């Protein structure tokens, strides 16, 4: 049973990090369009490098299971902010769906924050070595 839980934890981390790594790459390769989109919602374009760094950096940390709790917490806040900044026209079914998805992803990230990345991660092994 523990093996199944570990496989599920790894699959969950892969699915979560894939979203953020893909979005960071999309922002990098379509930088001017990403900045224009953010600015259309009142978000200063100078924040785009920070958004890319958070998505890419935290996505990689979650993938590796290294400081995954901190990365998950940061990305959960990022998702809530994204929902509140970019998907506020809740009368539009598509916008409501994106709003709900951002909040659901934040919820999953908060579960990762609460329970950790799994027993087989670098983070867990480091904690176990420190306790010996």
C-alpha cells in the first residue's frame, strides 16, 4: 500500500509541476504577449520575470521533492492571486471555470504543503539524515 501511495505522490507532483513548467516556458517564448495580457488586467509588466521564476523554480522544486512544501505554499498563493486578478468575470462560464480550476489547483498544492512530497523524495531523506 505504501508503494501505491508513493507512486500516487510522484504522479501528483509530476502533474502539478508540468502545468507550471509549461506555463513558465509559454511566458518565456511568448514574452511580449504575456506582458501585454498581464498589463490588460492592470498587472505591471515588470512582474513577468518574477511570475516566470516562481512558476519555473517552484515547479522544479516540486518535481524534485526538494523544499516541496515551501514551493507548494508559494504556488498556492500564486494560483489564488491568478484567480482573483485574471478570472473575475464569473458570469462568463469560461472565466468561472478558470477561476474554479485555479482555486482547485491551489487546494491540491495546500494538500502537498500539509502532507509533504512523499517518503522517497530528497527532502524526506534529508530530514531523516538530520534526525539520526
